[in-house]
């Protein structure tokens, strides 16, 4: 089978031709209507992007290049990266070639350590990892070759080189951030004989005598690799990249979006809520105690972290995959048992709240308890782990975008006054304007 580079060299022209054909021949075909509610609701449900790497259906969850995520749980993250880019899984030779290349590129420039060491000791891990990626921008081949005058058809090639360099260095960078930020001792270098996911686990320095923690990390990275193009981190990276900013700028910006509590930071909030339950009830709560606590949370205008999703209307299959892992490897763990009880009780509470459309757990509801079980208890680091995984999808989307020649992202905005006038014209209603003094 061909290498990643050879496969992309063959497939990108095909992707490019298909995009050009559809954009030209069917440019005036209407795809969807937009409502006032969608305009004011964060554009939710508005069809306005093409993202071929993955899709999220409300009833089936994440599908990567046509393959449901639960059929990919035994695959290495490197295989997922290959799949995201090419729409096919690598054979053994192509996988080995990619792994060797990542190991050859894994040396982190010394100035990255200098910058991280100069940061305030209480910096959030997301700030640190975003900064580490951004500071390496000086090495962007895309930026250098663009300045020299590179043909548009070649954009994807340096984009791939930059992406491979970033992905190769992330295990070392993430491990160093964890160990420095939480006083775990000196840096642990990656082992070139290990796969990418195993090196993410290794550099953290979590004891792993039987290899189960490494298996968890590989699974976590695969499950979090991509999630279509409209989520905050992917869309932010896409918008930055559409201006032909290189992937260092785009990925760093996307991770800044991932750091928000309504996006990637939710995983640390989930474990915080579980630990709060344990402390409040001195262990595993009864069903009634949990039900009452859930209502107290909702009645105080707070959400129950890890439950509900902007797109899904079923239990997140990524949750199911991690839950099955937990049942196999740590079913007797108190924190996992509390998370399991939440899964059994909380959806029934949420179903009684009329405005909640999705009462089921998403992936954030279970990853923290699993990390906690294996000794990765510092939950402010969890979103950084999410970022390491999501770099695979963001980089893949960036490479494909440069390959097919996507234009700059520039939706048209309107004012509230324009919208009020339009609603009046369409409905015949007279809408009272707010009095501004």
C-alpha cells in the first residue's frame, strides 16, 4: 500500500475536482433555510460547511470517513489520522512508515522548554499547550514557502509537513506540561520504539505496570480525534486557516476555543461534579440522594456537566466505548461507580425538564473518572489531553482544506434592526424597539 504522502498525492486532486465540479455546476442549488432562532442561537443546525473527515448524526454519533466510531476503538490514533486524511485505513507497511516519520520528527526545539519554563507556575495547561504550539510558528514550512511564491495546488504539501511536525512533538510537550505544572519531576522523553499514543502515556509518567493506562490513552485519543467541522475548536481553526494562516496559528487558536467550559473544559467540570457528590455524601450516593442533588443543581440554574449535547439525541457512542472500558478494567472504583450511577439516574431527571432535548451523557461524563482511577487526578490537565487528541482532526481538516482550495470563511452578518425590519415585512407584525437613553 502507498504511504500517507503518496495516498494524499493521488486522492487530493480527486477531492479537489469533485469540489470544483459541485461548486460550479450546482452553485445555485438551495441547501437549507435559516430561521431567526438559528441566527440568535449560535447558527445551530445551519448547513454552511463541508467537512469530509467526519460527521455527527443526532441518532448515531461520530462517524469518521463513513465508519462509526465504535468500529474504530481498536485502532491506533495514527491509523485514525491516516483515515481522516485519505478516507482509508493504512496497511501495516503504511502505518509503520507513518510511525517512523513521527518518531523522527519528535524532537522539540529547546526554546519551547524555555518559554514554558518562563510562564507563571499556575498557568492553566491549556494556556501552556496553546503557547507551545504558537511559539513554534517560526518553523512553519507553509508560511516560508507561501512567501516564496508557492502554487495553490501545492499548499497541502507544506501543510502536511507542518502538521506532522506538530503531531510528532505533542506527546513530549504535553508530558512536560503535565509534569512541570503539577510538580511530578523531570521531563520523560518519548521512546522511539513506541507508537504515538503509547508515548503520550509514557511522557506523563503515570505508573502503568500492566499497560492498561496506555490502552486507555490510545482509546481516548482515537475517540477525541475529530468531531466534524462546526464545533468551536474545529470552526475556529478552520476560520483562521481559511485566511491562509499556517497550522501553528490555526491549531493554537482552535485550542483556545477548546478551553471554554461549554466545549473541551467540560471534562474537568464533570469530574469536579462527581467528586463533589462523593464529598457531600461520604461515598456513593443513593439513587434518591443523587436525584435530589441533580434537582438542586438544575434549580440553581446550573447544568449537570457531561449530560446533553448540541447535536446528539442519544447516548454518545464515545461515552459507551469508555464506559465499556471502565466496566472491564475498574468497575470496583468508587469514582467510576458514582459516574455509573449518574448515568443510571440523571437522564430520568433531565427528561422531566421540557427545554432539555438531550438528557443522555456525552464523552466528557466518563473520561475524567477513568483518568482518576489510573492516577491522572489533576483534572485541569484533562482539556490539554483533549487538545492533543483533537490536533489530529484539526490538522487533517487543515490539510484537506488547503488541498481542495477552500476560500476564506466570511459569512455575512446583519444587525438586529435589519432583522426586525425583515420580520415585520414577512409577518406583518409591528415590533416595539427597545428605548435606549
